[in-house]
C-alpha cells in the first residue's frame, strides 16, 4: 500500500502556532514504523509528529522544535541510526500525507494481470475505472463467456498500457 496516512502519528500538543522543522532519522530497513512508534511513545513535548511512509525506505520524518531534542533519545531507540544533517519544511513532506489512489496510472483498454483474489494469475482487459471507490472492472481473456469482474485497484498489475 502506498504511503499511508495511518503511518502519521501526531501528539496532542502539536499546534500550527509554533515554528517547527522536519528532520530525517535514518533507520534499519523495514523498521521505520517501529522507530516512529518508539519516538512518539517517548512523550517529549518538543517532538510533535513522526511519519513513516511506505514509499520511503530506511527513513522516518520527525517534526520537532530542534534536532538536538531527539538526537539524545535516539541512542535509546533500537534500529535508529542517527539524524540526517539539515532540516526540511512541511512542504517537502506534504506529498507523503495524502494517499495515492491505487487506480492511478491505469487506463481503459490496458492489459492487466490479477495478482490477488479468486482469479489470481489471470490476464484481463480494463473495461471501466471507478476512481471514487478505487475499483476497476475488467473482462477476463480466457473466459468462455465475457463476464465483467470488479476488483480493487491494488489487486491488479498493468502488463501493457495503450497510453505508451
């Protein structure tokens, strides 16, 4: 699943009034969420949020007043490897905060393979896309009678696109 908003934890003390920055914390691969949870469980008043997007491997973004505040607690947190020098603003991590629809990049007429569900491994052609529900209606190639099947956008993989 693409960068989830579920991965974003925010403490109650966080306001839009104070001047904070975003810092990158280097982590062990596949331990991003664990490190983010441990940082937020420390209940430091100057640490406001931790973001561990799925699309960003080995890094956790931390909103804090100052990097020195959480640099000292990182020694006690397993799988944290230190703070990347420098800081960012909210604008640089904003794209991680809104989920990307699974049907983005899929067009009608595309040839797809079903990668989950009862028709896993079957090839099909996209007939209709419902972006609001994040669903795609496909028609299976090897079916004797063409029957439209509606599947979630994350259950298909594009093999050949007509837009290319």
